[in-house]
């Protein structure tokens, strides 16, 4: 008799599709990287002309890294400015928290906070008789 076993159809199908979808973009990427490495190659170190300031992507050796640095990533100056802005925002938040804490401390010490207010009189105690006949 045949032993009863779990089917391996879905396992084989999954592995086959996984292999297909990994190789689908993998083969063109491998061809492109091979082309760049063979025909373009890495940059060579040369003297910098007088007065020339290199851009931030020109410091990288490989052309693919240069392209990624130039078109996909932000420049180091921009990253630095973003970090300074973040630090400034957090410093302002900290200063505001300290001022709020000091204001609460002074309100409690001087007794002028919202918890020291007098209750307003009831509306039924207000005399509106003078407003009923304003011409008198």
C-alpha cells in the first residue's frame, strides 16, 4: 500500500516562484553591474585643479556608488542642516517646557492659578429690572 503523506505541491510551487521572482530582477541587475565594472570601471585618483571644489559625489570611487550618492541620497551639508534643525526644534521644546514649569510654580506660589478663582454669582441673583424699561 501507499503511505499517506502530505502533499509537496505547494512547497515546490512556492520554491519555484521564489526562484523565478528572485532571478527576474537579479539577472538584469547582475548584467548591469558587470557592464559597469568592465566598461566604465572605478575612478582614478588625480590632482585637483587650483580653485576647483569637488562635489560630494566625486569623492566616491565606484560609479554606481557615485550615482546613488548624486541622485538618491542627500548631500552631507543637507544632512548636517537637517540635524541642526532637529536639534533646534528639540531645544525650543525644552525651553518651552521649562517656562511652563516655572509659570506653574509661580502660579502656585502666588495663588493666581485657575484653582484659586472665586465662583461666579448665580444668574438668578442678577437684577434685570432696570433693563426691562430702559427709557425711565
